[in-house]
């Protein structure tokens, strides 16, 4: 059966027929995107000196209350396109000098993406494909991406299930995200950086520190290093930027303090982690959030 007829791409398992209705994520059977561009603000091994070819997909199966891209993730802003148009955009980004194709929040469109990229991969499309995800997805969905994705750029948002309930409306985030990340690692193995200092293959796991939740970030980092050692890259992020005022969780209405971030970095160093990226304070800015206006779609 076509999985879109009874959708189970993520742990929500809505089982809706997306040709006729939408589930939690809000996506139909058509790819919907809000923006694509050369993006300079990913990790250096991804953006390099020419930029990552980012494609921002509309809708989301997680819908975090603090999301920086609320307009497209929770609001569903964007434009539906055909698979053929998606292929054109990938090739256009490559022609513009993109170092890779970076699929941002793509979980709910995996079947369409796989169908499209199978026709381009290692043919017209010569650059790596990056899967940039919240990691809240079923292992079977990640398995569909084998031989399609070169680099997984995965979040591991929460260790404590209570935080997933409070901030992302799910009580099983770590359970499913950790299984999905393990499948990603099985596919791509230890990371490979080329002579041009760009990531060719491998797994980066992002840990976004949230205000007042330093201990949870530490638990995530300890888990990742205990399981994968130096075979993955951990990206420790302080770029949390409050966009909308949150009355229910006032701690989310501020940025991460320097001493909070330094505490996590020192913890990672004490564990012996060397393959990691850290951010400076300038990353805490709304100027790093793209302008979603569909103008180039």
C-alpha cells in the first residue's frame, strides 16, 4: 500500500489518507515548501564558503512551541509543488554553486523526496544530500532514505520525556528519536570530511540548549558520546531565540545565558569530546531566520 494512504511516517501514526485529509503535521500528498536558498549559517563543514542549498519544507510533525520557523512549521505557510518542480529546484541550487542539497524538516514528505531524488542521485545531481530533521520519525521512514541521503543533520531535542510533552506535544520523543538516529548512523557510519573541509558522509547531531534546561542537554551529550564516541559530530547550539511570548513556560521567553552555555561546553570537554561544534553569541539573532515569502518558488 502507498504509505500516504494510511500515513505512518512518524510516531504520531495518524493513519490518515493524505490524498483526502491531513493528520497532525498538516501535510497533504503534495510537497509544500516555503523557501529555498544558499544558506551560510549551517555548521562550517556544511555551509563552507559558498553555502548550503537549503529547501525549507512547510508543516511539521513536531510543532515545538518555541520553533523559530513558526510561520511555516505551525502555520503551514508555503506553496505546494510537484515532484518535478522539486527536482528542478535541487538542480537550480546545484547550478548556483550549492555545496549540498539540505532538506529542512522533510519527514512528512519522505516518499515524494525519495521518488524524486532516485531519478537525480548520481546522475544530474552530483552534490551530497543532507537530511535536516527533528528526528521524531519512525525507523522505517529513515530506512526509506538509505542510499539517498549522504549526511544526516539530526536534532536530539530532549532526554526528559516531560519536556517533550510540555514543548512538543509528544510523550515519547527520546524513545523514537534515539532509534531513528541509530538507524541514520547504521546507514552512513563514521563521518568523512574531504580535502575541501566539507562533510561528505556521516552524522551530525544537534543539541539545542534551552533556557533553564542545562541538565537535560548534558544528559543528551553524555548519551551520544557514550554510544557513538568520536564517530559522529555533536553540534552544541546556543542559538535559541524566543520568537513568541510564552505565558505557560516563562523560562522560554529569554535567551540562553552565557554561563549556561559555558557549563554545557565544559561538561562536553570533561567527557573528552573533541568532534564538536560550538556557537558564539552572535547566533542568537532573528537575522539568521530566512524570510519566508515564497517569492522564488
